[in-house]
């Protein structure tokens, strides 16, 4: 019997619905359940063919557990090694390389020194930075946000250099990025599962939280195809099995705003019944697909084309 486990935290509607849906399909040799961890022994098999990870971004213990599981052949959704290395600023860089438009973005060093460092630790960093060139490149209004992590924590909308410096002084040891504000006409949040299944959801981030998925934007079928193409390009390059991509359309151009959400919101009360049904059904089918293909003792993780190509070009000396 191959087990599919789901590792989760406070959320309730999606994990149980996912488990019930997998088991309702009655695929021979496949069962789903919540992950149960009573010990973590190095190199020991997890007991699961597939684990869907919904919480390790907040719990380092779980992240280490998932890497150990992956080493023995568990197909972890999403790849815990890649997710540990990934961050939003790199995402933007990769998006440019694969032809997906993104807002102009600059990485900023933390306002305060990280722990156990001093000014001597920054011998290679100019002081002051070339703020004039940075502001000229990004422009105002702009958003300042952490270069890694999710949600709307520590996100600032800024209208001038003076406002920037005022808010930058509040960021302490966070590494931030300054990003062009896209004044959009329409906005979409898109699920992508397995690098091939896409659900384009009309979205309005300026609405109250409970009304954000109630939006309805008037766009052409050609634009919808372009949105889907960009979602697939990004997820295949990054190697995410379960992600959301947010796209804002300005002057007919879709800009990828946020596409590092490997534990995206899938709560029934947030995304609505139709979107919830799609994500439960698609995730269940994909997890079964991965379980059937999984082989103990082998690498069953998804690696994006960026990593595959980098490894293919590696030179051994």
C-alpha cells in the first residue's frame, strides 16, 4: 500500500477534503491520511510515497523532516531543497530570463546589521548606496517588501524618497526589495499544479479579503492564453508542483507580481466553492499520479528547468 500524506498546520478545510477525495477515488494500492511523525531518524524511510507540504515554511523542524523523507524516495510536494533556496528576488530575475514581464525591482541590504556582524562585515558594500539611481530605475509609487517570505507582512506602499527612508528605518534586520508599483486594470491569481494544470482566478487585491475572489475582469481569450502560458513558464522553470502566480495587467501587458507561494491559500471560505473544488480535485489526481510513479530509494522530487539546465552544464574537474 502506498500512502499519500498531507502535512499541515492550522488550516482545516483543504487537508481533510484532499484526504477524503483521494480515498473516495478508491485507486488500488493508494490511500491518503494526515502525516503522523513520532520520530525522525536519519536516512529512515518516512512511510509515505507522497507528502504534500502545507506548513514547513513556518516550522524548520518539518523542513528538515521533509528533506530526510525525500532522501529515501518520498515525493515531496513541493521540493523542500529548492524551496529552502528560493526567494522572491531571484524569482524576478528568472522571470526576466524566461521572457515573463515583472515590475522593476532592486534588492536592498538590511537597515540594521544581522546578528553577529558589524560594519566590518560589509567591506564590499558601498555606503551610501546609489539611492538616486535606485529611485530613478524603480520610480514612485513603489512597494517595499521582504525579499523572501509570503503574505502581506512588512509590505509598504511608498510615494517618495522621503517616505521610503522613513519606512526603511522600521525594517530592522529584514532584507527588503524595492519594486515598481503596477497600476493595473485587471488582476488574476492562478493556481498551478504539476506544472501543467492551471486555474485562472479573477482577483481584486484592493477589495476586502472576503470579496477578493468575487471580481470579474473583461479580458480576451488571447489574454487568458497568455496568462496561462506565463503561469506554466514560471512554474516549470522554478520546479513547483503546487503554487500560485499573481498577474497584474497594465496597458495590455501581464506582469508577474508574486509567484513564490508554494503553500498557497486553499481554504474554502477564502477561495470560494468553485475554486476550492478545482484545487481539491486537481491536487488529489496529481498526488495519485505521483504516488503511482514513485520509487523507493530514488529521487522522486520535481526539479525545475533552471536547475536541470544548470546541472547539465556543470563541468567536473
